[in-house]
C-alpha cells in the first residue's frame, strides 16, 4: 500500500516536471529562473553566461531579466567549420619528396624546412613521405624559370 502511494507520487512529480518543461519550450521569452530550469543548471550559471556574453539577455527592470528562447537554442548550434580541402595531391608526378628536393636543389634538410615555412608552401603527407610541388620550389630557387 505504501509503495503504491510512493510510486503514484513519483509518477505525478515526473508528469508535473515534464509538463513544466513543455511549457518552457513553448515560451518565446524566459526569465533567468526558467532558463536555468530549462538548461538544467542554476541561476548563478545563467547569470555568469549572461555576464560573459555567451547568452544575450535584456533587463526589463532592476529585478526582471528576460532571455530570448532562440538565444538559448543558439548555445547548442554547431559553428560552421571552414572547408579546408587540400589540392589534389594524387598526381605525384608534379611533386617531389623532401629527400629529392634536398638533392635537386643541393640544400640541407633544415634549410628546406625553413624555406617551406617562410614561403608557406603546402606539404602533402602520402604514406612515409612528405611531398612538395616542384613548381613552388622552382619559383623560389629558379625565379627566372631556368632549371638547374
């Protein structure tokens, strides 16, 4: 008998909480307390997010701060990732690996790495070797276009 009453009470509490959350999701503007309940955090955390600028809010009066529901949804939106695809590195006939470049231009490994960094030449890792486009190196070592 007692366990049944406890079970019924727990069910009614769960239903009341889910009903409150459904009401909160339907509102366009939320108070700090309602936003904290919706996010499952404390009021203090919501105020910290407002102060840090992560969450936009408006003070209607000294004691009333409202938050737009869309701003809360934007907290969970993923930022757009830039599409940084490498150029087609499958055609390795236009490239030479680092060892070939050292022999071809008669420079040390350190000098080649420094030049690649300085001129921001793209490198391509294919298996064990790192490849660089010959055109880029030719433009640096042979600016007149004459190959050594």
